C-alpha cells in the first residue's frame, strides 16, 4: 500500500526524480532508451506494456494507463468483491518491475526477461495472498497460475524450450 501511495504521490525514486535530487547517473530507462519516469517505467516502457498485455490476454481486462487510472476508474470498473485481489495483483506486478529495475540500476545485474518479471510478480502476489481470506487466497493462486501458463505458452510457441533451460540450470 505504501508503494502504491508513493507512486500516486509521484515521489518514487525513478531516475527523473533521482535527477531532481542531484543524482549523477543516467536518466535513461534500464529496459529501453527512453527517459525514465513513473509513467514510463510502469505503463509505457515495452516491458510494462508486455506485462499489461499478458494480463489482458489472460483475464480479458483492460490495462491501466497510469497510476491515477489504476487507483481510480480502472479499479472501480471491477466488481467490488474483486477489487482487492485485482489491485494486489497489479501492485505485485508493479513491485516486480520496480525490483527488477533496481537490480539493474543499483546491483548492475542484467535486466530480467519479461517472463522473470511476471513470475516475480506472481511470487509477490502469492506471498501477499497469505494475508487474504482463504477463498481470496485460493483465487489469487489460481489467477497467478493462469497468468504463468499463458506467458509460458506464449514463449514456448516462439521457440523457448523451458525443459532444456531448467535442466541446464540444475
């Protein structure tokens, strides 16, 4: 909730906000060459667009266009009883993008693949679901599984062999 509040207030330390504080690093997005801002990182970057498109394909829901849209008319377009679950999933995906971006900026790691970011988001959704009622927790787990299956199917249809990759890492 605090992370979403920081995003809404516009104070999350994306590179544009860091530059305002005299940060000397590049203001370019860690995933593409555009200027990094909250809007760009979570909604306009090709990584974010892929993630929101995957959510759209998996659940046939429109993607949010901005933080104010996500916390306003977008979330209000869902039935009241689903809003907490949907917002939790959306927050977890944003959190996964944020953590992946921080890995690149501050730990100098290679950027995560789309699939890794989505799985990181489903990991956080499942972790946070522990705080939900049992029925909501089960729904969240099912939603995570569905999203993971959709993106794995997408990647496998484009030639990525999961079995070989998993066996090579074992």
